[in-house]
């Protein structure tokens, strides 16, 4: 035979069936029996006399992980809710602490975490729930919850970024006409953040707010807890920034090596380029693969890669100029003879044009333009290719220092 009840008492030769509600009431103390007698847990308090006010407070036990890849964080919280139910008033001056399993006999709010991806209630060794009733009918209901909550992050300044995450509490089925939420102690309603020690972040500030959620089915009460996180940059300085700076400095060593030492200079250039590429790939392993953010660390690694690649190109240019340098005296005289002949031709044209006053001004302008062009070409002409390394020894470090100053000022103060 089968029975629909949850409690059975086995007696020799027969089975006695006890209804579920009756079985529970028999084991309750007399005070609780008087309270729950005729109590309907399916009706909220003050069902016909306006909304019931529910005060909430939080204790943040831990924030386990903050994931940039999944854009979420995982936290363990103690959620405490208080409300008054006039049906639970009793005589006395002491509160009654009940077993958490008796929550099923009372009305409780249908509070839920809005952006939660995954949550669970701890149940070791029993369900981590607390129910306490005061003589005036005030009910304290506490839960221990671990939840993974979505947090939209702006990573454009990573790893010098600051993130603002929220924990939003709403009523699932009761709108503002039935239930009102409020923080019991304002901003002090959330505790535990001052003692938290996070791996990459520091909690800068936190505050609470009260608002309403508007859906197609109505307006629902909402409580929002905001907390600001600042990333600790020291880890990234030691892990990424310092190695990339050292690689750039290492690439400058080739400027002090003779241009005739081709294997040595090529080895330094190629090695630093490949190492920098590996460092850039490693810096992206902890970040979302498919995102359109150009992060601050990407900009810096790109700058370092450009300087390293520029040092390799510098040797290629210097070596090319050295190989193709004109060595014979006759070849070195060709440009000078060409310029002398060109200047003589310009003088003859100028002398011949003196007869006509109209073309004097045009010839003078032409001669000035030609002189300026020759000066410009002469500036780009490398008389001694070995001087290229001398210029690079000064220009590369100076440029890198200037770019670093601009980079850090922009991302730290703007």
C-alpha cells in the first residue's frame, strides 16, 4: 500500500497514518503551536492593509573570484531579511529561534538576485537558514548563499582600470503594491568589505541605493549594492611592464656592436622580437579572446614591440648604407661635379634673363627653390653610415622615455 503523507509511525501489526501538518504541530512547543494555529503561509502579512515593508542587510563573507573572461564575480554572502507579521505576535519578552526547517510553515519573501548566473544555499550540516520570531511579530530570516553574479567591465584601461560591480535584490512575484524593500541601516547595511583581501583588487568604496524595476508585468521593489574595485598594478608591473622594458633596452645593445658583426646584431634583434611576441601572447591569456577593447597593456606592449622592431630595422638600414657606400674618389666626385654644373647652368640662365625684366623675378625664385631642395637632400644624405648607430644611441632612449611619460600620464590621470 502507498501513503501520501510524509510521516509514518510503525506499530506492531498495524500502520497508523498521521497527517503532515498534524505531525509537525505535535512536536512543536505550545507557544509555537498557538502561533501557527490557523496561520496561512500562502498569504502575505497585511494582506488587506497595504504593502509589507522588508528590511535587508548583507554580510560579505568572501569574494572568491573576479573573472574578466566571464565578466562576473563569485561571492559568499549572509542575507538577512526583517519584516513584521502581526499574525505571529505572542506574549513574552524573549525571541524564539526556530529550526531552519520550520521556514516551510511561514510566509517568507520571494527575494532573488537579479544578475545571478548560478547560486546555491549551503546545506552542511543542515540548510544554513535562520528563523527568529520576536514578541511583536517581527521575523528575522537569514540565509547563507554563494552566488556568481554578472558584472559588466570596461577593460580599456586594463590593468590600471577601476570596475563598479553591483548586487541587485528584487522581489520575484510581489510588486510595489504588495512589498516594499529598504536597507535597514543605509550604507552600513552591508558589512565585511573592510576586512576582505582580494588577489588583484582593492575595494575603494561601496554604497547602497533603493530603486524600482520596471517590467511588462509591473513595477517591483529593488535594492542595489554598489562596490568599486581598483586593480592592483604591482603584479602587472613585475610580470609584464618590467620584462618588456628590459627587452627594449636589450635591443639597444646592438647599437654598440660593430656593424661588421652581422650574426651578433641579427641574433639580438631576432631574439628580442620573438621574446616580445611571446610576452604579448602571454599577457592576453587571462583576458577575453573575443572583445573589441584596445587595452592599456596592449598599447604599451605595442609600443615596446615597435621600438624593438625599429632597432632591428636600424641595423638593416645601417648595413645597407655601409655596403653601398661609394668608395672610389671618382664616384664621390660625381655629385659635386653635377652640382657645380647645375649651378653654372643656373647662372647662365640668370645672366641671359637679365635682359628681360619680366623673367628676373621668376629665375630668382627658381634658384631659391633649387637651393632649398639641395639643402634638404643634403640633410638626408648619410656621409658616414657608421654615424647611424651614434644617432640611434641617443634618439631611441630619448624617444622611449618621452613615450613612456605620455603613456603613464594619460592612463593614470585621464
